[in-house]
């Protein structure tokens, strides 16, 4: 197993309406829900796209690793049961998935905890998780490596026991894996520690600092750019601009390119979302050689996950994507 941070989770939150619903859910005590509703809420909060980019901007990378992207989606299994499919990549290379897991949930008869079983999904797996004989034989259950979730008032706390969870890595060394997790409506904290039998750490931060992941939203963008000297009233002089990489609300400056020839336009775009107010989206525009924005304003929310803004030389309309997968080349 490679020495990269494993984040045991999942993805696809979309627009302001979905985020508002989850925030409303968080105001109700989880302990007041039935066991069935608690498990449903756990799956709901695990579902979405998450990144630690905001934390990296503020505190620096954990364990020296670049920002992660977790894509976690609810998937049907059998008899009304749902699991969570997790695809993990680096945010800078979302199409290069290096880990896929399937989470399955159950509630022990004599316990209030929720057990999350973990299956390894081959990267080339394209079949059905379920067959007439049960789970696909291509899915490998990580025996002893389940997560035990406990229900608190406003969050879930999870634990993987390193005394029970062990495996052999690519060097045939026995590795023990411990994980502590906390999950609420907007944040997902994961602290992994894994050691070989001779004491070498192969997973997690050496100081035990966990990953702090927030929900991240990606956007379809329609951007009009007016070149210097062009007349704004002449629509034919406006050109199409494209973000260099998928546009998201985690404060990253992203260069704009010409939609015609792919040349950089000398401007960066930055979006800043608000976890507590999903309809609020701050737009900043920069000249690539400058540290301070030349334009900053709160975008006008038009409802149904859509925003717009206009500056002297840019006209921007955004709509939230269901997943980054919609923005990647196929």
C-alpha cells in the first residue's frame, strides 16, 4: 500500500438547495432520530465531493501531500440498501483515481453504533456490485478494518482499530492501520496512522494531524471576455473565455484562457463559497501579475444553483455541477 493519506469517505453535493437542506438537518440532534434515520443521515453526510484545499491554504499541507479530492456517491445495493462508492484522487488530477472503496453499513443488534464495512474496488471495475449470488467476487472485503461510528448530538465519531486492521503492503510487510473520524453536515475530519511491524510509518501525518475536508462545489461557467480596445456594445467583439481547470468555490485562483485558441488572457478568476450560506458566492478577478483583485463582488444568486456577475470586461454566468465528473473530458 502506498504511503498516501487514506480518507475513508465519499462525494456529490450539488447546489445551494442541497447544501441548505444539510445545514437544516444539522440543527436537529442526531440522538433524537431513530436508528434507521441515523444511518440514513450518516450516508447522506458522507455523500458529496470533499477537499482539504481550504485547510491547506490556511495551515499548509498535512503530511506534505497536495490537496485531495474525494468523490463519494450513494449507490444502490440490494433490498433497498444503499452504500457509498468512494473515489480518491489529487485535486489537481481528478481523473487519475488512485483508490476506490465501497462502504456498506449495518447496525449490530445489541449496539447503538453503526458499522461501516470497507471493500476494495479495483480501479478497472466496471461491473455491478451485486449479482444473484450476492456481492461481486471482484470486491475485496478489508476484514477487521471496518469503521465503528458512534452517534453524538450534532456529529458522528468513527474509529478503526489498528489492533484488528492489518494487511501486507507491496513489500510484504505487515501494516497496522488506525483511523479516527469526525463527520458533520459540512466537514469531514480524518486522522489516519499506519505502521509496519518494524515501526515505519507509511500512512498519515507524523505528528498525528488529521485531514480536514470541506464540501467543495464545482461550476459550469459561461464567461464572456472583452479584449482591450474593443467596444462593449458590439457583441461580436466579445470572446469566449474558459477556466484552465474545473472551477470551484475553494478560493483557488484559476487562469482564464481563450476559448478559441487556448491562449492565456492574463486574468485569473477566484470563487469563495460560504459553508453556512450556500447561496453566497464571492467572485474575485485578478491580473495574473498582481496579488490584489481588481474586481470583487458578491455574485447575484438567481436561484436553482445559478449565479451571475458583470465587470467592465467580463460577463460571467455560473451553474453548480452535480459532480466534477461533468467537467472532465470523456
